[in-house]
C-alpha cells in the first residue's frame, strides 16, 4: 500500500522511525456501491498490515468552500458532518497515542 511504502521511504531518508498509526478514508459517500467495495478493501488492508481503520470522513460540501475561503472548517460549519467525523478521528488518534 502506498502510504505504508511512503512511511518506510521517509524513515530511511530521514533516518528516523515514521510509523503509520491509522488509515482515514475521506470523501466517503455511502450512496455509491464503489464506497462499499473501497471500505471492504481498506478493512482487508487494515487487518493484513495491523494498521487501524479509523472513522471514515463523509463528503461535505462545506470542506471545499472553507478551503476556498481560507477559513477553518469549524468556523465555516460548526455542525457539519465532516467536522464531526474529523473530531472522532482526532480522538481516535489521541487514544492510539495514549494522549489524554
């Protein structure tokens, strides 16, 4: 998988341990069959390489709008579904890293 190979290459280049701590699917839209197949493939990769599959981040029209306006997503849409998902991902990462 590309992200795992990139981490390995960076570790070698920087002579420092770089480790993938999770896979975050983004722009997830459950309305499409391709999403189901992609999520199944990511689950297999997660199990094969022992890397947790974190909360999928759903599609949200406010993400590109916030990017274009150069504002934080939390400022653009505090109740948005992508922000909600990213908050869950952040908490999952903190848990993986044993940060309270």
